[in-house]
C-alpha cells in the first residue's frame, strides 16, 4: 500500500528527487520493485516542500495517478527545495475523499505520510478514537485510516511531545488495538526526518559529506549506499546524521 519518500539536502528541483531517478517515486506509482502489498499506486499522490525563509510547507496533491497529471512534471522541473516529502497512494478502501486523502497531510511546519493499512478499520481502533479530543477528530481532512493515524500523531505534536515519541507511541497503540496493521509513518519539519518501519519496507541513503539524506519505502536507484531499516524501528535523520531506535512490541 503506497510508496513515500522524504529528502533533506542541497536545494534541487523536485524532479531531481522524484522523477529523474531510474526507479524514482514517479515510476514507483506503476512499477514498484519492493512493494509487498498491492501493485499499482494510482489512487492519488502528493508532494510537500519547503521554501527558503518560510517554515510552513507548500503542498500539491491530486486524486488519480501521478502519471495522469499533465502539470506535475512541469511543476517538478522548476520548483526547487532542500526539503521534500512525497507519496503515491494505493487506497486501502475506495472512497470519495478525493485529493484530501492523498499524503502528505500537514499542520504548521509538519508534513506526514502513512504507508500501510489499519486492519479492521474503522472498528478495531475505535477505542483510540474515543480517547482523542474532539478537536483532533474534527480536524481530520478525510475519513481514511491514514488521516486517523495523522490525527493521533498531530495531537501529540500539538501538546509538545518529542517528535520521536509522537510518532512511535501511536504505532505501538495502533498495533495493540489492530494487530497485523502496517504502520510505516514518515514525518518531517524540513530540518529532520522521522520514520517508522512496522510491517513494510523502509530504506535510507545518507551522504553526510554532502549534507544529504533520503528516506524512502524503497531505493530509487541501485546506489550501494542504500541501507534497509529493520522492522520495528524508529529512524531519526538530519542532513548529516541517521539514528535507529528499536520500537518495543505492544503489550498483549
């Protein structure tokens, strides 16, 4: 379900990160190499990026396949940024939410994406929804499992939790409430990337000398520097450093 990517590094065009690599996110929309669930990511896409001297990211999202958007490659050719988060979507359940269901979701300086699915949605995680403030649920852009995961993460960020905890704790809570869920989450504020590997593939490519890091569902080329993140792991990255922290299994 879905493919996503986050980039921090020197300012480049969006196309350099998303479309030019031989197996980039653009191509992963119809020909992913390591996708374990689903085969085509044609139910929407989105790109979020940060401009100089503006902490609030811009977003471009559409409902439908990225290859069917006649404006995207032109946009990607000329828009430049040093911080990007993008995703192509394979919907868990078809619906009428349109581009509102396409990642990245956003609030303030944060961009977020979910690669995976909540098992037995929406019944299994209903007790977790009941524990959230009403404002967190009312702020959901759409009625998907990914939007609900974002509501849980965003609530913790709003109350000042450490970003790693704000990402990791919902994963453990959701895994306990909905066993068998796939919870690969991706979060950035334009200065750091946080991600979880929980039930699906996650890789990173780091070049500290160039102050560049890419975190992605799968490698976009055959560079031998790509490293696979172990399952049940929280990744935290800046442009010059990557750390991996094991995530504990939820208590039965």
